């Protein structure tokens, strides 16, 4: 009985402390959009973008 209550409490605490919904997706700034257009024009495929600029807030 106490073991079940402990598991439920731990699950609720982990779910409540999760900040997954607060994370924003990275966006491209003006310079990055120019660079992307240049690379696409040259025939390169953009596979992924790893950046530090996010929409809203300070990074």
C-alpha cells in the first residue's frame, strides 16, 4: 500500500517538475536566413539547424 502511494507521489512530482512544455523551438535570425538561402542556392541541403536563438525571452 505505502509502496503504491510512494510511486504515485514520485510520478506526480516528476510530471510537475518537467519543463518540456516551456521549451521553445530555435528560430532563424535575419543573417541565418540569408546564409540558408545562399547554401540552398548553391545546391546544399539543410539537414538540421543547431542554434542558440529562440523565439521569445533571452537565451
